[in-house]
C-alpha cells in the first residue's frame, strides 16, 4: 500500500480532524447567529468536512495495513471502534456551544464556554497521557513473529564472497545456469 501524502496524514490525524470539524460547526453557528447567508459557508464547511473524512479513512486504513505489515499478522488488524462516550461528548459540546451562541447574554453562555474549554483540556491531557504511556519503539523487544523488525546484527558463521560462492558451485549448477 502506498503511503498517503503529508497533507492526507495531517488532515487525517484525529486532533486536526476534530479541530477542523468543530471549527466548521463554529463557523456555521456564527453565520447563523449573525443572519448571514449560509449557502457559501455551508458549501465550504461541507467541502472541508468531506476532505477531512476522506483523509481520516485513508490514514486509518494505511495505519492498519502498516501495523499488519510490521507484525506480519495472519489476519487483518481490527480497527478500534469509535467510543460512543467520546462521540456523545463532542455532540454535547457542539450543542452547548450552539445554545451559547444563540443566547449570548445569558449565564449559560459563560458556563458553556467554560465547560467546552475544560472538556478540550481534558481531551488534550488524556491524549498526552496516552502518548507518554506508550512504550517507545526502541525499547520494544522483537519476537520471532516480528519478521520485519527482526534482523541479524552479524552472521553466525563466516560468509564467503560472491565470487567464492560461484567458484564453489558444482558442474551441474553451471549447466543449469547456461555457462
């Protein structure tokens, strides 16, 4: 499988894709609040979210293939399923933000902004904690099934040069090779 482009890898990253999606929803909410024509911003948001969704799929399928290739798994690696709590949290944040934009003078606006900022901080801290808890690639020990990562540092016995190996071939091998 061909590695995706740098743009696809960047747009397909969960943090970037989430920020772009929330930005599109925020842009639409702001246009709706200010009674602006929603046709052009809506088309722009749709195009951005379509490109982002395609990039997320391409990046995740490449990473699944790469994990299977690196592990030489017999069966395809299962993609982790989307967490329902995370999706409901994002929908809740968008709904709370939209409600806050619709009622800018109320106390719920301030509460919504604080809750959204707190939720984003928690998501960022959790992602950072997960990143720090992952073992580094250099500390991972190779097993016998890790064909791609397992290599011999030096040969166990002396290896002849190519010319010496050709000279050591019997006559019937030379006949097969056509010499």
